[in-house]
DNA sequence: ACCTGAACACCGTTCAAGT
DNA sequence: ACCTGAACACCGTTCAAGT
């Protein structure tokens, strides 16, 4: 807002709440760019969730006017698309590439995929409504190549890929949606025990209290891989 | 709007569809109720998608003032929660209940689950952000009971349940998000073939063109079940 | 080429009332 | 108990301009 007059601005004019960036910082922002917009959108999403991403708020963080964004970006949907894909970049560990252990590679790729999404919980809730960006396609390509090299016939490849993809997406989605606030969790827990007569089995196995998400993911993935390619 | 004056109204009063509802039609609505609100919300979601559900629009369809909804419902989020769970009701075929074929039962339950969600494509995109309603819990309970009766040890039960759940949620999410408009599909297809050098494997297996979603689901589920409980 | 404020259309929800 | 319109706060985006 103030901006405009370039000179030496004093202080306190920004103050973005949860993550304050002081005026001094804001007054000397680098110029707007798509990269900066996307990176800041990810920050904002991390901090405030899907509903927290507002164009005006994003512009604030960037130290620009709200409308400036629209020169770089078509609309808000595009910001979502770009933010989602940017979070799914895959940096393959070089040494693994030539490994013979295809199963280990696959497990590593999928655990990394899941971890990337859990680092940004909003990504799971965004995925269902978004198009495939280059990073997602890149992951699918790498997964396909690995399975193909491992000897899976082309005819079975698509089923295998989709099964693994489904598993990862489902696991991430579920994990993220169970990551409730403490209040929500307490409420849900209470409601469930209150209804334990209606759901005796899942109550007995403590399905909803089982916190070993990582272990469940790993074990389930092993089962799936056993089915896909029995060793 | 008009409403109020009670007299003897003639006929034709529903007509939901794509639809304008004329004043006359609207004037003889039954009174508001939570059931009617939820059912109409589902209709609206089916017709217009997640973004099409606006409180004012919903009220229009119900022939009531926009603010009347707030007596029955806390806020819009609650409408989403209720609509989602209402679509996931499970009517178990009674004859199957005593069957010995647990694997057949599980497959049936999961295919029904998937089918229910695909009938309302918005449900997949809503799921990640919603709490578990009674119908979802009911499905989880039934699934647990079936697997438990089939001999799966309690210690393995949670992994099995989550794996199957993940698979269904992932498959549904993916399927729904690939169900693009023709324009979108054409654009995506074009972009992919243009980039075929970067994604040779998934291009070769036609991963993104494979339209046999039902078959892939069934086969993938079989693989997963093979892994979970080898026959 | 890049950025801007004013203004518009729209939407969820509060409020003070009505019956 | 149930429903209502007016009004408010907020948000995405168009537009006509600025540099």
C-alpha cells in the first residue's frame, strides 16, 4: 500500500499476522515473478490451509498490489495448480537409478511421494480437483519405467501403476484428513466411544486411534507389491 | 418467496433439473426440513458441482428464503458434511450376510462403495476435507467385521482396512478427477503427446488414455487382496 | 512490459424482526 | 418454533489507467 515513494521507509506497515515480515523486508522486495508467486502461495497454504489462500493476502505477502498478480497468473485456480505441482517435484537420488533392487526403488519413490504431500497437507485435498502437472507426470513416468524394467509386461503395467497411485493418494488423503485439530480429534473420539455399540469391531481394533500411519503405509504397500509381483 | 398463502394449488410442482422453477411451482413446497435440505443439496451438487452449491441457490431450489436454511443447519460446511455422508449409505444385500465367501463380500462392498461415489463425483473431492459420518463408519465397521470373520488377526486388521480404504478412495479420487470435460480432456491429451519425449513410458502404455477404469479397479483390488490374504 | 486503485458482482452469515 | 429481508464483511476479478 504505502509503497510508491521509494526512499527510506520507516517501519511498521506490513505485519502479516502469524508470520510477520517486517516492513523493512517488505519495502525491498524483489520484483514479482511466477516463481516467487508460487513459492509464496505454498508458504501461505502451509501456514493457513486451503481456505487461507486469498489473492489479496498472497499479494500482501509479496509486497505488491492485489491486482499485480493477475499479470503473471490467469486466476486463482491457476495458483492452486502451480502450487500443487511445485510441491511434487521429485529429486531422484542418483545412486539408486542404476540399482537392481526395483522393489526398493518403488518403495522409496512412493514413500517420498507420500512424504512430500504430507509436508503440505493441503496438497491432498487439492489433488482431486486439479490437473496433472509436469512433476506428477514425471513421477508416473519414473514409476512406469522402473516397473517396466523390473519385468512387468506392458499389458499389466497400467493396472500396476494405477493401483500404486491409488494407494498413495488414498493413504495421503486419509492421513491428512485425520490430522485434525486437537478439538476436532477430541470431539470425534468422544462421539465414537459413545457409539461403540454400533461399531464394535472398529472400536475393538482401535482403528481410529491407531497412530502408526507410517507403519501401516509401509506394510500395506508391501502387501500390494506382493500381489502385484509375487516374489 | 411468494409462498405464504396456502390455498389449493394445482399440479406440477417439482421439476428439478437444469432448471428454472417458476414461481407457481415454488409456491407449494413442503416445509423445510433437514432431510429435504440435504437431499436438495445432493441434487444441486450433482447438477452443478462443488462450486455450484451456494446457500442462496440451495434456498431457491427449496422455495425458501436464503436465511431460512440457517435455522436447520449451522453453516455451509455442515451442508457439505451431511451431503457427503448421505451419499454413502450402504444397503447390504441381506442374502450375502451369511455367505461363506468373504472375498466375494469384500469385493462387492468395495465396488459398491466406489460406485456410490462415482455416482456423485463431487463426493471424491469433498472427502479429504470432511469428517467421518455414520455411513462411512458403518462401512468401515462392516468391512472390519467381514475380514475379522474371515480369519484376519486383530493385529493385521487395521493395516488391511486402511489398505483397502486407501485403494478405494484413491481410485475414486483419480477416476473423478480424470472425468474432465471434453475440452479439458482434449487439451490434456494434446499437451501429453506434445511432451511424449519426456514421458515415453506412460505414452507407450497409454496410461492416460486407458479407459477401462472398472477393469483396472477390479484387477488392482484382486492383487491387493492376494497380498493381504494369499489364497 | 509491468503494476495499480477504484469499482463491481457475488457470497456467507449476523441481526433484529416478524408469525 | 420457524422463517424472513436488510445489511455487513469479504473476496475474485474487470477495467481504465498509470509508468
